[in-house]
C-alpha cells in the first residue's frame, strides 16, 4: 500500500468491486459468475482494511466510538432496505441487482475518486513508505 498510497488502493478496490459486480450479472455461467464474485469479494476486503485504519487515523479519539457507532448503525440499518430493494429488482431479472449495484458502485467511485485519493493525502493519512 505504501507504494501506491492508501487513497489509490481504496479507490481502485472500490472501482473493482463495481466492475466485478457487473461482471457477476453478465456472467454466462456459474464458473465465471463465481470467479467474478470472488474477485469482487477480494476487492471488498482490500477496501475494508485501509478504510478501518484511515478512520482510526483521521477521527479524533474522543469521537471515534460515536463515529464507528453511526457508521455501523447506517450500514447494518440499510442492509434490510437494500435486501428488500434487491428482491423487488430481482423479480424483473435475477441478474439485475448485480448490474445495478455494480453500476452505482462504479459511478460513485468515479465521483468521489478525487476525495479519496487527494483528501487522504491532504489529511496526512497516507502510509509512510517502508524503509
């Protein structure tokens, strides 16, 4: 991560999640769908590690518990809503939730790309190069 910078790693990981989510929806068979899903899941893991470290680094210590609580409340609170929405969309076509989610994820990543890459650097939250 020190080679590319935390922001770039996070942005590329998120973009890959969006792209491979779309590829899951477009997969012609089970093997290609599972392979695309595996890469997508890897991208989520690559995002989560630097995101957790970044959050610890930029959030003031007295506020960290509240920030983490709000983050988890929103994330876990939206899961049922997203599940219901995905279920309704899947009634049209089972692959459509992957296509829509991937497209939204990729577009969102492109929109906030500069915030993650430049903002991380400006906040002084980049990982120092290994010596």
